[in-house]
C-alpha cells in the first residue's frame, strides 16, 4: 500500500534527536530551528519529559473521559499557574484544529449565532469549521463552503464593525501572531478594539494561540503582551505536548458548561496529560519564557546585521524574515550545505524560525553565520 502523497518532503530521514539537534540515518547532525511546526517546545528527547511519559506508561496509558482522571486537574492547575489565567476553564482535546473547532462551537452555542470573522493571512486548521476561516482557498473543499464566514483585511477594525452591524456573528477568531501567514503581529490597538467590538455586539473573541502560545514569544500567550486583554476563548496545541498529540481550549467563566456540550475520546487521556505536565514543569523549572525572550532579542539583532534581509518580524522565538529573493532555494541550501532546518510561510520570500525554547546562543550564532554566507 502506498502513502497518500500530500507532503513535499525534505530529503532527510531523522532517527534520533536531542535538544535542537537531529541525527539522520547516516549519522549526520542537523540544527532544528523549526521544531516540526513549533511543536518541539522544550527540546527533543527532554529527559524529564521522557520520564514523565515512561512512568505513566508503566501505570496506565489510556482510559476515556467516562472515569475520573486526576492528571487532568493537575494539568489544569499547573497551566493556570504559568499562564496566570486561573479563572478560565480547560477543555482538553488532541490538536490545534480540534481546539479551534470546539472554540467555534462554544461561541455559537453561547450566542445562538452561526457566523464568524477571521482575517487575511489566517491559518486556523484544516477541519471543516476551521478550514473555511483559513485564508487558503486551495484547501477548502466544496463541502466546506459557507456563506456566513468572512475573512476580512488584517488590522481593519472598520471592516469588522461594518460586518458586525449585519448581525449573525458568533465570534471573531485571530491568531496571537500569524504563523503560516508569515509571522504577522496584530497591533495592541487592533486587539483591544476587537475586544471592545465583541463586547458591544455580543460576540465572542477567540485567540488562536496554537502556534504562538506556550511561552514561545516570552509570555505564556502572545496576546498577553497586550495588558488587560481578556479573550472569551483561547486555543492551544503544538508546543503543549512537545510532540505528543494534545490540544486544549481555555474558556472564560462567563461560558457555562453542561454535560454533553463537548466531547472527545482521546482528549485528556493519561499519557497526554503526563506529556503536558512534563512540558509545563520544564518551562517553569528552566525559566524558558525568559530564555525565549533573550534568545529572540539576540537572534533579531543578529539578523538585522545581515544584508539581503528586507524585514524581520516577531517576538521571542517566533520570528519571520523576508529575504530580497525567494526563500525556497535559501532554505534548501541551509539543509543541504549547512544542515539547518527552517520553516516556510505563505509568502515566497519568507523564512519562519520556530526553534525549541531552550535553544542555545551558539546554535543561533551558527545559523546566523550560515545564513550570512548564503545571502552574501
């Protein structure tokens, strides 16, 4: 049986990894500055993370949400401590797309409305509800088409209010920082205005922190750089499990739960919670949010000294760089000649950098030296 061929592949076969280093089947080492789409938050094969999963596996790998799972409460408490969002409620699921699906559903339940607003450049997932709010027509099948969703210009609050006046909008969804779109940051003023408009029109504000959350920007969530911003729903996944599939929705206490409102078979299972706790414990113990801020400042400063880079965007270790040429050949040379993984984005001139939060300064220096050699 053949695999369904939908992924363009880098010609590398990883067999082992530790920290930000990957080994291929020939024993070559690679520097990972992409973390598998920002998934590797605390480094490959982190010893504490691995032990958390192994210890849990020896006791119980899985049971469904039909029984008590104390690890879920332990995870929610630790998440509340690190995010400083103790008042929110946690619903656990399996992925970022699933987290966004559940957030959309809750907004619709709470408002009794069906319409949604997202923004140009957005990526919210490939499942049926999330994909139609994703700004990529190529991945929207005919069965996904809807007439009550609106992708509006990024940063245009006037267009948002005009659409809200039409009625039937349940929620507005926006990324803390756009990832696939090329690392574009909504301004503080725009986010605050969205919050004001949501309150004025009885609409729910959904912050998609799937890629920008979990300490990547130097704050636990990217929107927390905006003082006082209080979303109704916050979605997360990627860095949450350091490679183990887990996602979640943080739900404002104004949204009430009831039996059967949401559900999942695998979400919040024992192994997933052990993985999630392992990640949070390492982020806290190793002060990785502070480290991400410092390494981000170092990286942005270094990039600013390299000719051939036309723009640098981002916070912490979520950085996008625009080149004066197409990025594809540069990324290929980084892999083939210098053995460094980086990420692509929607724009052909953009490289995304999403390294593990515990990346070392000398590893970033190695990348800067390599990129400078290519661009000069």
